[in-house]
């Protein structure tokens, strides 16, 4: 941790000194329009960066802060002010067709400073690029395209954070490539990386919970299963229709041998996801949706508390209702938005009763957002949520009003 | 001017939202519709202990790293008692190995409780060949503090082991030995070194401390300083939960409120209450008991309505599973408290799973499964008119 902070400090001081010694006019700002059409796999580079003079690195980042007041079944914790995260990007073009990008996230509530992405990209051909380092497994779209300022909602989608592990990254290597043909784009990614462990079915959430594996930092050094997690994705985009992505992530997740001695059966994890996004012509309505299915090998002698099947997803509809100069900002936009969410953490039936297992959630979240610039969003949402426990008892009902700001810098 | 107006409108809207946000959330259910929650009048210190116990009971999920198992039934207290209500067949536990009051002959083979689940990489326990068994659905927790404070003298006053009043109903206490860590109640009445137990389907647990320590150990596989013997290895190991946490959970159980009867003024409910007396249900399901002294004001020297006598009764061969505990016979069961019965479906997945093993799927079916000493009441119930049956069921659902 100290090393990380020292490195960051050195980078920032170097940038500051470099800036102090040069004409500010030399600061080159890449004001990437985060709404522009590209594949989700491009999200890591589709960010605004600032280059300082001839310094070989470009810097960027974003932050998210919220206020919320939520209550469940009449019980509220009152007003909550939350600084969710600040993320720093450091990108560098090392040489011709050799790039490096890193993403470092600070989450004060989690007391966590984490490297989410730090990979070297080597382009051999547009259809064949090598990537190695700390890679972000391309399962679904949100995992790669999760920057706060890109979304009209203060919360990340529940299925993508509480069922799939959002910002799930691992040490690994792989290939990716893209092909363009007039209106068509095709992209693929394929990685072998470190992966999950037993915590996905043995955790304090009392459910099969893939995000539990994020707490295991040992995966960056030693994998629990000793077998690679494979992640692959193909995506196709037509500029007038939209983008659809199909992805898979799977492998053996548990520690089945130790010191060469077999201590458990091998158990697999398989995740399938589909994502889609489009912008309707004329109305400019932006729709993005994602759905995932998870199959986890859970021992039959363990508890059905931990499901072997999960599914869930979300759909966002964003409708710009006003785009004009507002309060001195050119082309500022006001959007109306609504998110629909569903997660079933335990798909199946109880052995004892042959009745459906609950552990599911529904949520609808209308909202309004104001974007003075594409990279900055001020947003307000109202969440209505219903959640059933494992036994399908009457659901608990939650309502939350949220206000937040998020911006690239 | 227009800009200023926009800013003023925005600020005004913001203030309105801030002021009204607490009213935008879902309303709290009525207190009478919930089983959980503390008794009234706890001191601040008691409220803190209650909350600490609440968190340990409902939120503390055990994992292999924190001591779960190796073999177990559930991963947390709350798994079996959703909302402090009755349990579900999913968390119904199995006990085996004792056929009479001479004790359990299968203790050396893992008795009395079956841990039917195991952490990954291990095999769960199996019922040994030749052992009889019974399944127990987890009971509701509410009001247990009141029941703990009923004096032994009051329990003995309700007992009629020789049926001296010739009403066909006896009622006997379950006497048992106390574990080393249990201190007898001040009101305890000893009999040849044994004490009246009152909790559990067979009244085999003496106090809430006894019950809690057993449940941590036998249900979750968690050892404590009170009971350090691991259920899998049967060896003493280091405590996997702090003594403070066990004590907090015991306090939480003691301070849970008693269920509140609903629709008390409904004439049909009142009629059902009279039918309940008329067909002698109240002979065992005693409507009113009283507590002794307690440091918790709301529990101290009060009357309450649990609808139990805390005694064992012969329930007939239909409910005789061939397994027992303590000095109870295999066909004897402790009268379960009926309070909270109408809210059972809120914790049992939307339907009833009644009787000791959840075999009855309705209150009517549960009544019809009564045998032994309760045969007379069951027959009277069968002879009731439809209106009378409906009134009785409505009364029971109001509890």
C-alpha cells in the first residue's frame, strides 16, 4: 500500500513539476465524447485524458459522490452522504502500436485502493492485439464500461455488482481485435486469467456471491484452482441498429488440490451474458441492457442456501428531453431516464418442498440528469425496490431518493 | 433574470425533496403484524444489548473460515427463524437415537442431532443404522423471555401427571440434568438433582442460554466457551464465537416482544375464543401465564397470553416418531405456544408448516392431527358447524 501511494505521489508531483515548467497552452486535453459510438470493449480507452507537454503519459480519472435517503419497510438510516469513489487513469504510448493504461480506484467506504486495470497492449494487426497485465474480464458490458460519469444513475446495476462482480479484474493475458466495414463493427476478446475461489459459495452474504472473490487479493499471485479462468466475448455493432455482445466466463473455481494432494472435487463456474445497446433514430432514446446467467457447481451435500444457478440483469432507457445552451453551458442536456432491474440469486426449487427458492429482487428507478458537458453529470433518482428472502416470504420494500454528481477530470 | 429564476426553482425543489424524502419511503408494517422487535421500555443500555444480539442473530453468517461446520444444519441463526418466526422445511432439523427416558444410545455416533449438511470437501452426517429419528421445524422466537420467567411452581401447578381431575389430560414437566454452565433459576424446584426444562419440542432445553449454546453448536457447528466440543471431531476446540456474543443473543431472545393479538374486537374472533375454551383446547394451550421478577421492566411480574402450559402431553400414536428427549416418552410433546400462529406464513414461505415437523399445511389439519390426550378436543372440533370452525380458525389466526 505504501509503495502504491509513493508511486502515485511521484507521478502526481512529476506531472505538477512538468506543468509548472511549461506553457499551460501545451496542455493537450482529449475531450472524448463519452456518448460516441464505439464498442463496449473500447471503453477503457474511450475516456478523456489530459497530456502534459511532452510527458509520455496522459492522465485522467473520474469521481462519484452521492446523497441518499432510503428506507426499508419504514426503517430508515436517515440522510447519507457518500463519496463512492475516485479513479485515476494513467495512459502511455510507449512506442508505435504499444500502449499502456492503468486505472486505480480509491473507495473510502471500502478503505480500498485497488488497481482495477493495468495492461500493456501490443498491436500486431487490427484483428490481433496482445494484452497482458491486470485485465478486466469482459463478461457482459458493464464490467468494462462502468465509469460513473457515463451513467444517469447514482447506483451501479445490482445484477452487475451483486451477482456478477463489477470491476472484476485479474492477472492475465489474452488477445483482442476489431474489424470495421462501413456501418458494421466486429470485435472479439479472449483472455486466460486468474479467477475465483471457494468464497463464492462460502461467504457472509449467505448466498452464492461471485463478488466475494474480489476480496481475495491472493488471486494476483496464486490461483485457488490452479486452472485458468477463460473469458471470451464477441460483439457486433451496426451504426444504425446498435451493438450486441455475447460473452462467456468459466473455469474451475475451487481449491481442489494442495501440495499435490487432491482435497476436493473440481467444481466449475460458468457465466453467460448478453448485452445490447442502441440509440433510437429521431427520438435519440438511448437503450442499454444486459442479462447474465450463472451456473456454479455447488456440492449436493452443502446448503441450498447457496444456489447453483443465478440470473439477472438490467435495462436502462435514457431520453434526452432538452439539448441547448443552458446557464452558459453549450449543448447542455437534460435527460429523463429509467432503470429496470431483476436479480434471482438462487434459481431452483427446494429439495424438501419442491417449491421455488426465493432470494430475488426487483427494482425500478426513474431519474433525471443534467449534463452541462458530456463528461459531467448531475443526477437524481428515485428507487423502488422489492426483495424476497430465500423462503419467498413477503418481500421487503425499499424506497430511496438519491442525488449525485459524477465527472471525468 | 431567467437564469436566476431557474436557480431559485432548483433550490426550492431541492429543499422540498430533502424535507419530504422521509415520507416517500414505504410505511412500516403495524407492530401487531411483526413478530420481531423488542419489548417496550428497554433502557438505552438494554437497547444496545438488544441490537448487538439482533445483529449476531440475524446478520452474522458463518463461513468455514469463521467456524461453520464442518457439518451443520444452517449457516446463521436467522436462516432458521426468518423475522423471528417459525421455520421452513428447508431448515427443519433431525434428531435421532433416543427411544425412552434412559437416554440417547447413539451419542457416540453423533446423536442427538443430525448435521445433514457439510462444508465443501466434507461429507455430512448420516442417521446410524437402527436409530429412530424425528424432524423438528424451528419454532418462533418471540416472547421466549416471558416463558423463561414462568416459575417452576406455576408450571407444577398446571401439571396433573396422574390425571387427578379425570379430564383425560395429564401434563407433566420434562426433568433433566443441567449442563455445567447453566445456573438454576431462583424459582427452580429441584427433583432428585434434575430440573424442569421448558424449551424445545420435547421441553429438553432448560433456559435460553442452554438453547442458544446448543443451537450454535448443533445447528451451525460453532463452539463456544460454554460448549467447546466440536460436533464433527467430538474434540474440545477453541471457541469460535465470543462469550459476549452468546450472551447478547440470549438477551436478544429474552427481550423480544410477545406477539400482539390482532382483530381482538372482531365478534367472530371473540366467538372463536369462546369455542377454543368450550372444546377444551385451553386445557393445555393455557391462555394466560405470569412472569416472575426481571431486570427488564416489561417482563417483570406481568401476565401474558402464550397459549401453552409448557408441559408434556401424550399426543397419540399418530405423532409418535419413536424418538424422544429427556424424560419425555416418544409420544409426548410439549404444548407449543400458539401466540404468533397467524403470522407463521410470513416466515414459512407464504404457507403453514405446522406441528413439530411441519407436516400440517393448515391450522385445521394441525388440529385434526391431535391425538392422545387431545383426542376429545379434536373430536369436538370435527363436530363443530362450519361457522364455528371458521370462527375458531379466525381466532387462532388472530393470535
